[in-house]
């Protein structure tokens, strides 16, 4: 079989949903509905936080940034996926694949670090409330967000170089619905074990290290909450952490299943199903969880809606 490297390769074929045949049309409308709902939900969260001064706190600043990042995250994957569902031959250019992988990994890593930062915010708020505004100042919030983004996209750059420095074989068929790490690097002609080990180490750095830090934070948080004398106070403290914990479990759970294992264990069918969860469902889950389980956000949303309704009647 004749080999061709990345300088000769001009496009990839994404075969992720091709075996579904006519069901791709139904899938298109389902994913489109979920995608539009995700955009609307995240836009609502960001608008409410921006307009209600009661939500101008570090906790909701981080939530605003996370919603913005999740919106960009879905923009990288879903529109191209929807287009390919209606295409006879679902393709993506070589450069488009490289850009998609870079932005996807960068935003995904950034989100992991942001969720860990939100855990630190909850730890300070509950375990050291008297010094909360001093420790988690506006400048500190900006520094934490910038550090999360810088680390996320630095790791993504390293991953991109490792993946696309591989000489690709004659086959350009990616067994996935977007350019993910394992499906792309599996097309390499040479031995990629060392590159995969480096990527696996980076996955541990991005997923396990923040998860361990979050776990340690919640050990101290639970210990502090149990010392609160009133049951009402305990319930209120637990309520402020419930939304964050839900997002942590879903986000890190799906990502760990895919990336914290060797490429040899890659299973296209199962992995595509999990990938749909963390690329399509999870970005919708985050704003819904923080809206439905958070009294302050629900109160602020009602205030904004009532203000908007009043302005229309005047």
C-alpha cells in the first residue's frame, strides 16, 4: 500500500455516523435541537449573570467564563458534525482537522482547569469565609482564568504537534464524527507508542490532578459543613456545592473513560456514544444544573424576565 504523509494529505473522511444510513436525518434534527437549546441555555446564564449585580461574585464569574467556554467548545464540534450528517461524503480538510483538534483539546483542558478552580472557590467560601473576598479577589479570579486558558491551550499545542507530526498512511478515513486524538493518531504509519505515552501523561495531568485537588477540597468542605450547628446552615452549604459536584462527576467521568486508557483499548462504537455525551449533552447539562439547582440563579432569572416583561408593557 502506497503511503502518503501529511504534506500530501488534503482531507479526511469522517465515518462516525455513516453506517446509520437514513437515520442520519433524524439524528441531524435531534442534535440540532440539543445544540440550539445549549446555545440558548448558556446565553441565558451569561446574560443573567451579567445583568444581575447580586451575581457579581467570584462563583458566578467562573460560571460565566465556563458557560462562554462551553459555547465555544460546542461551536468547534457540532456545526461541522451537523453539516456532515447531511453530506454524502462527510469530509474535513487536513488543516481544518488540525484546527478542530487544537481548539477542542484546548477548550476541553481549559474547562477541566476551570471546574477545578470553581472547586477551590467553594473551598475558600465555606472553609475560610471571613477572608473569602481577600483571597478570591477580582484580580485573583482573572489570573486563575487566564492561567487555566494558557495551560489548556499550551497542552493542546503539544498534543497537536504530537498527533500531526505522524506520517499518515494511504487511508484517510477517521472512524469518528470529529477529529479526536485516538482516531487520528491511529492512522499513523509509524510506531506511535512514545507519542501516545506522552499524550496519556498529559491526560493524567489534565484530568487526575485537578480531580484529586477537587476531592481534597471537598474533604475539607464536608468536614467544615458537619461542624455547622444548624441543619438549615448545613443544607444551604451543601446546596452551594451540589451543582458543582454534579458537573464534576459528569465532566471528569466521561473524559476519564476516553482519555485515561491506552489507544489499543479504543472501541469506536462505545467511544462515539460517550463522545456524543461530552460534546453535545454535557454543554447543555452544565447551565441546566446550575439553573435548576441554584436558588440565586433562579431568582435572578425571574427578576430579569420580569424586568424585560415590564419594559415591553411600558
